[in-house]
């Protein structure tokens, strides 16, 4: 089986519950045990060690990906790449601020050294609560255009940028019945790719946070980038943040199960929790193969599942033990509309879960059970606020590397899968915890070992 595959279906004909009809499950012709799957995967892995990291997208060859195992090479000397910021809004503390602000004012947003990228233009979708960003643009002489095409061409007759940062997060946008904030990420990419086609030039694109947010939009974004051979990255900053205690799961680790703990709302913060979890589970023996089913339980059904040990309680407690939480809190007494349990199973039989605790915790954490270890391994992603949310600096550096090299720093398929997981979890919750079979999430890819903070070293 190709180690980076996804069922290739257009978004037309998607049913009311978001399932794509006629989808074939990759590598799942008949049920097999996890142990049988792993033995097969080990053989396939040895046969395909030199295969493309992301052959379906055409983004990267294995030689470039595997260079990460031996350390990240220094960026080559040359002209500083020009980039455009395509933003929903721009206020202090917004995602636009902690990403774009580092292009203007350095890694610490204090006037010091920064990325080797030059912000050349901006497009800001909304006018409300954007004066902070507009004032900064004026201060640094950055033109703000009325259209995305204008920001990409910057008064020329072609694409004048070497990269694009699309930050579709925050702002006054509607929310649907599933609880999804309908940020215009697909519209942004549509206008970006329309300009690429019109002027016959393609440059790398980064999409902040998850794709979509709906599955059909996410799949369209992924397929469009793949079909046009756009170097494309997306996702949360938390997989690149500091971890406490520090924990690295390397590719090929023999894992048995995993649980993540998250806080606040499912749509806005569930994606961070899922991305942190996925950056661990994708490293399991055999590589990533996709997800078979998803369910999201609330209330009594959630606690019954935990009491019946459908989720390993020792992993929940391990993840809770490293989480930030209110003094004296008891996770078993946590209640509220935001509290829910996402259970899912990967196509190789690997079980995983995300417990969203509302205000019962104040961080995202993960616990994994590694075969032949008696105790779970657990860590939390630190969300330091000084200097100015440094985990976004490590995210920006990963994007900087892509813009310089034309090779994504890690597979975008990770975020395609987590976006699909989140969308299906929201749909399951909306349908009172119904289990959803997910043949459309048969997304297989080979992860790499891109590091997390404090590596690669940055002045943060």
C-alpha cells in the first residue's frame, strides 16, 4: 500500500451527514487483528523505506523528509522571500498578531531578530477590531489591499510573493448548528489558487489551524493543493510547543493506545487536542493508516463508557496528572456543556480517545501506552505567554522552512485527518453520540520526526 494515500473523491454528492458515497476503505479488505496488521506493516515498511513521504500530494521526496532524522539543515543563503498575509482580522493577541507580528517585529515581537521572511502585503477580510493591525502595517509601510489577488500581485502583473500565510481565525463569522465557526478558509484558498492560475505561478501556502472547518471544505482544500502541486501546510501550533515533561515519540514506536485531555469548546480547542494526540499516534509502528469510526459521547453516556473501561482509565489519569487544572479539582466531578468524550479507532485497530474537560483543565495533554513499559508516558503542551506565545514562533519557523525549500516541514495529511475527526465528532455529538463509520478518513501517510520546542533553536 502506498504510504501516503487517500480515497480520491470530489465533494459533490456528499450526503446530509457528510459521508462520501462509494468510498473504498484503503487497506481494509477484511478485518484483521492489530498484531496481524503490525506484522504486515513492518514488512511493508521495510519494502518501502525509500518511498515518497507524501506521494499523493507530490510535496516531498523521502530524501528531503528523512534529512530531518539527522538534523535540520540550515536555510540556504539568498534573497529574503516575500510573503503575503491573508487574514480574517488583526487585533493584539490574535493568531494574525502572533504570526504576522513576528515578521514585522522579530521572534519575540520586540524589535529583535526574526524570521528570514519579508512581509510584503496584507489582505484583512473584516474591518471591525482590526485597527491594531492596520496601524502596524502603516508603521512598517506594508500595503493593505482590498482583494486577495491584489495582495498577491502587489501592483505588478504577476504573483509577486514567494509564500502565503492564510490566517482564517478570529473575527465576526457565523457558527452553524454543529458548533463550527465558519471561517472563510476555503474562500481564502479559492481566491489564492484562482490568482495562481491566472498568473501561472504557484508558491507555498500555509493555512493556520485546521482545514475547512467542515469536512467537505477541508477535502476540497487538500485536493486542490495536491492537484495544483502547491507546497501546503496547515495545523495547530501545539505539536511544536514546549512539552512538560519533555516527551518525544519517534516513528515506529510500538504503542498500544492513547488518550488526550483538552479544555474549553470542542470546535475551537478540540482541534489543538487532536493535533497534539495525532503527532504522537502517527508515530506508532506501521505508520498512519486512517480512522475506521468516530463517536462523541456526553453526559451519562460518557461516564458510563469510562466506568465500563471503554477508555483506559490509567491513561486518563496519567494525562490529567500532567495537565494544568484548578486547585482541588476532581476530574470525575467535571460537568458542563463542553464536557464530552471522543472515541475512535484507527484502521489498524489502534484505539484512541479525547476527553474534553471544559473548564476542568487548563491545558492539552496526552498519555500513551507503549508496549513493554509498565507505566503510561504523558506530557502536556505548554502554552507559554511570554514572549508573546512562543509556540507560534516555532510554528512560523516550520512555515519559514517550507517557503525557503518548497518542501512542507511535516505532512499536511495529519491536519486533514484531524479536521475530519473533529468534523465527525461534532456530527456524532449532534446526533446524540451515534457512532459514525468513516471510510472517508482512510488517510494513510508516513510521518517524519520534525522536532518540537526548544528545537530547532530559536531566540525565544
